[in-house]
């Protein structure tokens, strides 16, 4: 028994000794391993310290070199911080702290198209450059700036304009209302050219960013579609009403705010524009070639005056826009907005401010490459009127006509806009209105000047144009929808920070073509309408009435019949022409396909069908009356932008 106990104890003691020995071995191994790790860490620390010292030495050397470049005793700013350079979208150079930035960008649009059906006064087919622009923009906190120049189509001859306010067409009868053949207006040239300020001291708790200011040539914040950049717009051309009524770019000063609850406000005061027909504020050829103009005969006023005065005050306008997005995230958007503008024409006429004084004359029927201009009012500012003078020689009166009729007292414009985005479906719409308060006395005075120059003793003996109504209203709108087949969402490109006012930027492409995908594919449709008629006659009715009144009078000869019959026909013709303002009516529907393979590249196709067309009464023998015509315009655009 005792022997067994001693045996068991011996075995236990032996096991304990073995375990203790094994534990000692393990501890020794772990300790050795830790010592090796500590040595490795020490080595790495030494290398890191040496690398840091080398970097510091390099930085010090660079600083010394930069400081050595300074003139001794110069206390100027230290060298700039490191910069970031990117070629992803143009050439961008930006400092690490984003305080300074400089970017060179541009765009090139190649357009082409054709007309199915009668082209009217348009081309059956045509190709050209829609835009060819270079731009420079940058930031020097708190300042920012932008310069943009368009090299495409630098001038456009107004061979088919509805503006009858320049030299008389040779060979036509005295009643010719003329058209511009001796002047071009600038389509190309400067676009954006402004400097701005956005200082952190101009902030507030209810603002997402500080208030910003801009001065120079810039967009007036009016209309969602007018502000949409052509780089990102999902139809090739803007709707009729937007092109006819929205003010677009002008030289002025503006202020903008961006609120924390997705609201924006933008206000400004503006005057002349690089895109005006003429920088002179009056309706005279001397606006371009000096004060000595032989045999100027505009708007049917015939005289032999060799001097026409120019001068007077340029127009100005005040414009504001407020928007709000009560729902806004990556997948949903509800946007609403309202804009208003007040225009004071002063001495401007359609020759210097045709976009306001003769709305509709620049329209291209939403297919600009084809030149399909069907609409346009006469010069609502009337042009020139009789003024007293004492300068006479050999029975000729000099300087008898003031160069501005001042038939527009002021213009008020209104725009209502809304947009909705839900996943890959998007719809937007706008309604626009321009209310013209006109001076009917000045219009009558202008008409009397025409009659006097024609040698008529009464209205029955001469044809005159004094467009009626003390109030004229131009209005229109559109509804546009998009469906992105490849799943892109428009709400993700909603840009609250655009300095022109809230708009949409670059579409966020899910699967770029350059990454092995097929880019963004979308379908777009739009209905649009513009009404420039105010009066009892329009379309075929006015043409029929004029035919009865003329009884054959036109390019082929004078009014037939006895003097009494001629007088009655002339009175009827004048009554029709002056019973209202007839700029025409047009309604279009557009369907299109868009492909954005990658950011900076896009291909677009639009088919625009004229649903309804009522021709204007503009007294321009070079204009064609296309009332009742229903052409279809096919247009394609390839665009590269950076």
C-alpha cells in the first residue's frame, strides 16, 4: 500500500517536472520572438525617421529655392501650397486647399438635319457647327471668374428677317416694308465674361453657402430651360417660348443665395448684351457705320436725308428668380420656381434690341441648323417718328425723323417652372408670358410720319403700319418628359450651386462606355407652343382678308381701279394691318433619343413636327407665309465638351 502511494507520487512529480520544463521552453521561445519583433520595429522606426528627415530636407530646399527667387527684403506671400492637376474634364489646376483653381474648357457641336415635307423658308437639308467655344474659369478665394468665346457662326445675314427697318429693297414699290440687307448681327463672339465674389463673411445660419455677387456678361436667372447648359440639355434646341421670351445673357450685376432647405434666390440689374443685333440704342443704320447715311429709308418712311441722328439711352432690366426643392435626394426630386423681369426700353428699337422689340424673329422652329423661322412681330417700338426741324434746303427737310419711336413703355415678363424626378423618369414644364405696355400715341405719330413722307393727305392714300393695342401679350410654354432606359436618375445631377441659379448638370452615367458599359441611353419627348398673335385676324383669315383688300396689289403692280376704289382698298388694308399685332402662332411636338457614352461626349437625334402654324403679318416681302404648313424637321448633334 505504502509502496503504491510512493509510486503514484513519483509519477506525479515526474509529470510536473516535465511540464515545468516544457513551459520554460515555450516562454523562452516567445521571449526570443518578442526580442526579434522589437528589433524589427526599431529598424523600421529608424528608416521612417530617416525618410522624414529626407522629406523635410527636400521641403526646406524647395522653400529656400523659392525664397531665393524673391527680391531681398520682399515681404510678399510665401510660395503657394502643392497643386492638383486633372485632365478628366478639361485642364484643371487646383491647390490642395482648393483656395485657387484654374480651368480651361470648351465644347464643339456638329449639327446636321433635313426637312420632311415643305421646308417653307428653311433649308431642305443643312450641316454646320452649332457651337465651337473655348472658356477659362477660375477661383482665387474669395473671387471667381469666367470667360467664354464662341467661334461658330460669327455673323448671320438677316436675309429672311421679319424686321422691316433698314434700307429699301431696290426695284420694289413704295409700299415695301424693307428688310435688313446691310447689317449682320452677332451670333458668335463673347458669351460669359464676368468676375464674382463669394466671401465667408457674407454667410448666415440659414444659408448653405455665403451670398455671392457677379458683374459682367452673364445669364439672367430666368427659366429652368434657359439656364440649362447645352452641354447637358436633353433636347438639341430649347422650346419656342423659352427662346422667344427668356432674356438670356446681358451685362449687369447680380447677387445669389443658396438656402439650407434646398431653396435659391437670384436677383440682378442688367443692360446691353453681346448677343444684341446692334449695340446702338436706336433704330438707324448709323448705329454701325457712323452718322452719315445716304438715302436711308426704313419702315416705308422715304426721304433723302443724308444725316440720321443716333444716341439716346440704352435699355435696362431687373430680373429675379426663386426656387425650392421640397423633396430632394438621389432618387427623388420635386422642384418649383418662379421668375420675373422688368424691361425698360428707353431709346432702344428692334434694330438694337430685336429680342424684346420684335419677339420671335430669331426662332428656328426648334431646329436651328435648318433656319426654319416662321414667326416674328413687326418692330413694336415703331422705329422713327416725325420731329420739328428748321433745316431745309431746296425743299428738302433734313433730320426730320427721330431715330426712336418709343412705342414700348415697358415690358413685364413672368415664368413659372416645375420639375419632377423619380428614379429614371423625369418630367419638367414651364409657362412664360411677356406683357408689353405700349404707347399708342407714339405709334399713331409714327404712322403719320410714314404718310407724310409718302405724300399722302389722308390714311386712304397711303399704307402705314401702326400695330394696334395698348397692351400686347406674348405667351407660351412646354412640357417635356425623359425616360432613361439604362437607369440614370436626373435628380442626381440637380445643381443648387450653379452661379446662374439652380439647374441640372452632367448626368451621372452608371456604366460608362470607356469602362466596358454602354453609357446612358434615354428617350425624350416634348410638346411646346408659342402665341405671338393679339388681334381678330390670324393664319389664313388674315391672308384672305389682305388678298381681298389688295385685289391683286403686291409685287406685280399697283392697286387697280379708280382712285376711290384704291382709297377704299387701302383703308381696309390699313384697318386689317393695324387691328392688332400678328407675330404668328406655332405648336410643335418633338421626340428624341440621347446617348451619353461617357462624360464629355454625347450624340442626340430629334424629330420635330409642326402641329399647328399661323403665319405672322410683318409686311416683309422677303418672308414667306406658311400658315397651315406641317413640316417635320430631323436634326442630329454630335457634341464633345470638356
